């Protein structure tokens, strides 16, 4: 513990943790120390640069509030959130793939009947959504809980819409005996992630766009199956290849078909042009313990 050098300090720090009772914690901390020390040896930051890094992390923590998690946002834009998701949710190609949960999921959402309108009267192009939940053999999954939430036509979620008190553009549905669920809402828009804090500074310093492509979030949970946290992106969104949180997957691209009011499968249900979105979600069985 004395006269430590850049070559010996790593093992000395790890040695101080040898009495850690939780073996998994010990494993994580040893790896963290080794990788962090290797990072410092690799880039050899100056004391001024290290202080700037500490200041960045300090301000990241200070930006967090009950409704904003800047550290999760930092994890998102560094690709760590999607990396953890990819390692935790390895699925065959035919199963619906996971994506990031995002910061706008809420437990206090209404449970609504099939085909309900969840737009709360907010303006925008009408969106009709028709979904099916099936197993890998194509058989319907009955009674699956399906959470949906998305932004409005200006890219705002209900918590950010000025004057919006009640929930909007979010609800909980249950699949019927056909594995079917549906709802009506408004078409979501692309939007910027919060860029007025430290994470925004990082994006600007690296010349990255804060814009997320438009999407509808879905969280599907059914007994005996792996829970799916996913989202569906329009195939024609201009930000698909620059998503700052790396959430886009080819299998999650879907055609947002637009029809005139008197055309298409939903003709007569609205007097203005509308968008129809259809998708089948394939669940993977939960592994036996």
C-alpha cells in the first residue's frame, strides 16, 4: 500500500476489496477498477482534463430530477443502454426484438377497451393501430398486457404538453382470443432528446443530432413469455440512421400507411386523411429456471 506506481496501484485497489461478501459485487468492482485504470493509462488525461470530467459527471447528477434522469440519458447516448439490452435480451431473429424503454413510460396509465381513442383530443393526423401478439408458432397469445405510449404531432409526450393534465397517448390494453388489440390515436413525430444539460453539451461537442426518429412504444407482458419492450419506427423517417440512443432495428421498421378519409381499411371512421399502422409481435417463451 506504499510507494505505489502506475503499474502497481490497480492490484492494490483490488486487494482492498478482497473481503467483499457478495461475490457478484466483487466481480463487478474488480472489472470496473481494471477497465477504469486501463482507460486512464490509455488516454493519460491531464489533471485539468480529469477535473473537467468530474465536473461533467457532477453536473449530470445535479441535472437529475424526479421527472428527468440525465444519467440514463448519458447511458443512452453512449450506447450503454442498448448494449445492456442486447446482452440481456438475446432472441432468435423471428422473435420481436427489444429496444430501449425510454424515460416516458408511466405506471399511472388507464386500462382501456379495444379500439379506444387514446389521443385525449390532441391535434394531429389520426392514427389507427392494429396489432397481434402470437407465439413463435403463430398461435395467438390471449390476455397479454400491452402498454402503448408515444409523442404527439409536435414530438411532445403528455407530461410535456402545455396545459395537459390527464394522461394522453398512452394506455394499457389486453389481447383478445385472437391475440388482437387495437387503438386510435394521432401519428407521432420525431423529436429531440433533452439537450439543455450536460448530455446536450456532449452531443454538440461531437456534432451529433439530438433528434430521435418518430416511434410508438410498446411493452408486452404475458405469462410464460419473455417481456418485450419495443417500438415501431416509420420506414421513411429521416433520423433512422442518426438515432442518438441507438434504438433503431431493421425488424422494428414498419410502414405508416396514409390514406384519404374515404379510402383504405378505416374509411368512414374519420373525415380527414389518416395513418394505419399494423404489426404482429412474436413472443419468445420464458426460459425455465
